[in-house]
């Protein structure tokens, strides 16, 4: 056996137990392969839409000349690649594109998990604004100044979040319910804008109801 200095160092990046729990919960909601012509995102599997995979799966980290999510190596990312997605693929993408980007681990439970759910469901920008709207709904009840809904979860948002959570009249339970209501309102707005999506509303509202539970 060679010296330790002669051996290659192997780095293994694991997932936190919190992320794994959030992922396991969310993938049950998202379900398997669906190709509904009414879905504007295209074919979907484990909540990963074709539109998303084309945008986010085109990197080539292994340097083999193919996009890493061109799973059938035919030179493009299409519906066939969506069909080939595994739960492990979904977990990788959820972690890389949502959990880490939203910095969910830095938010208290269940706020990080709610951000994660809505990031996967409607995009990270929408998820951040939903949290800010929920904070503002709570601030308004207390007669306090509102924060800007700009999708930037910076110092002002973090401080307002902390104030709401520690307010005896609102607390975490009040913030969670305000977040749910902001999500319900977003879904209703989608249906008003795209009436063809009304058939999904009941399921979307059920999704909002389970947030933070």
C-alpha cells in the first residue's frame, strides 16, 4: 500500500437530512411521468418539466461532449430525456437548482421547506416574492412598514421575517398561514390569466393547504 500522500483524495458531497426529508415529501406530491397537453411546461416527471430541463440541464460537468441531462445522448434534451429521469436525477436537480439557490437551509423550519416547494412549483423568483408578500400581510396586521416585494431575500426581508416570527400576535403559525394564502392567490391569478388551467386549481389549492405541515 502506498503512502497517504500517493493516494487520490475523494470528496463526497452529501445532502443534509433536512433536504432529504423535504425532497422525499415533495417528490410524493409531484408524482411520476405526465404529458398533459394543457400543461404549459410540457412533459413532466418528478416535477421536472421539459422546459425546465432544457434550461437547467444543458451543463456538461463530466466533459463528455453531451449535456449531462441529454440522457439518451442524441444531441438534444427532449421528451425522451424526461422519460429517462430517475429519482436520483430529480434529487440532484432539486438540490442544485432550488434548495441551494434559495438557501433554504438558512431559513427556519418550515419556511425553508415552503420556499423549496414553491421554487419547484413556480420558480425561485416567485417563491421569494411569496414569502415577502406573506411577511407584508403579517406586518400590515401589526401596523408596521412593509418591505419591498422585489424577490431579494436580503437583510430587510430577514429582519422583517424575524420580527414576524417573534411577534406574540402572529408568530410562526400566522406567517405559515399568510404564506399559504399568498400561494392560493397566486394560483387563482394563474387561472384568471389562463382559464384553461382551471382544471388544475383544486389540486393546486390542496398543495397550498399542505404547506408547512
